[in-house]
């Protein structure tokens, strides 16, 4: 499981315990985040894809099923194209096909994600949460948002690493090579995602041969936080071949 921009393996905490009842689950901190080293940038996407393959191999998984969300989904696409012999199934969540075919977020949504104008890490991540979650979820679960903000404030990602990750995400581009993906693929997306508009997910399902899809109605970018039980149900069904 590959986390997204600025995120550590903790981002998957709402779904890992349930997934682990069915599968061996490997999660890791991408370079620059969490317990990983913080090398100087840039972090080119092929390097991030190689990191994923090396982590899996280090855990004894020469082949694996792969889940990537947001920027992690962009990295997962790179793994699928550049290391096709390593994958058996692919799940892409809250992501799109890269810079040339992506439908961009509104500038104000991107500014909120990046915490522009914030004075502290806590303030920056609270701004990000206004676009990471659906409006209804924010209203109904303020305590969840408060907990996420407190954690990120206590564990901020180094600025140079965040910048390197963001540039890698911005520049990610496989051109027309998504058609080379031959493993079973599933595209998951929240219908209220303002960071990666739903049209991006729809494009992925057309660019990846035979890709299946599931939309989480009324959910935002981090839909697997908003509806973890349904997310696990959909993932497990797909991995079982359902």
C-alpha cells in the first residue's frame, strides 16, 4: 500500500486491521516521510516506483497486489508499467492518469491542500482537511479532523521532502502507456473529491484495459477514512476475484 503526498503509512490505519484479516498487508513510509530517510530531491516517479518494488522484495514479496491512493496511485501506475512482472492485481484510489490527461483541481483547492498562508503545521493541515474530506463528513466528524490535525502537527513532513513529492506528483506522466497494464485493475473514487475530480478516475477506467470501477457516493478524497468498512468490503471482493 503506497501512501499519498506528504502521508505516512498511518494514512491507511482505518482499513489495514480489517484488510489484514484477509491478506498479508505491507505498508511503508515513502522516501522523505515518516521513518524513511529524507534524501535531497528530486524524487522522480520511476525512483518512487522502484522504492515500492524494493520494499516488497525486502519483505519477501517478489509478486504482490498493489494499492495506491492519490500520489500513491500515480506511483502505483508507474510500478504497473515499469515493473509489470511484479504485480498480480492493481487498485488505484483517488487518483488520475497523470498531468497530460488529468482534469485539474480548482486553484483554491490546491492552495488549501498545500496550506498556503498557514503559519504552523497544524494550521496548514487543517486547511488541507477542508479539501481532503467531503463537507458532510467534516461537519459530522469534527473530532476525527481534530485528531488528524494533531497528529500531523506533531509529525510534520520536512519541507524539502514535501516539495520533492509534490513535484513528482505534478510531473507524473506515463503518456499512452497505461494501455500496457495487463493485470486486473480496480479504480476507486469518491464522488465529492475536489482535489482529484471524478473525471480523472473515469479516464483511468478507459485507459487501463478492462479496468473495473467503484464510486463512493458523497465521499471525498480520503473516502477510505470516511467509509472504511465499505472500502474494505470492495477491496476484499476484488482481490478474491469478485
